C-alpha cells in the first residue's frame, strides 16, 4: 500500500503527492471527512483512509527539519541555535 500525502487543497481539489514526487488530483469529497494539507493517506479497495499516526510522525519530522534549518520551532520562536 503506497503512502500518499495531501500536498495542498485548492477549490475543493486535493493535490496528492506520491513518494516519488509525482502528484495527482482528487476531489476533496472523495477523501475522508476532516482531511487536511499534510495528511498521510492510504488507498485500498475501500477508498482512501487517513493514517493519523503516520501524519503525526511526518509533522514531527517537518518541525525538526524546520528547527534545524532555520533555528526556530515553526512558530517564530528561536530555539537557541
């Protein structure tokens, strides 16, 4: 089962990114209720499902990268870099 990430949502269309960097569009109404940008999804026979644990891990990794790159915690607060 491939991991998919919601890159962005524009005008009711979710732009989904594959691990290889390719993107495709899916109407937001076809995704689980509450889907947001940055969510990790899986696709199976029943359709799309949100992977909350994977989304939380990905968000934590993005925060770590932001802190390492910019010396802040993503909220504009300096981390003493």
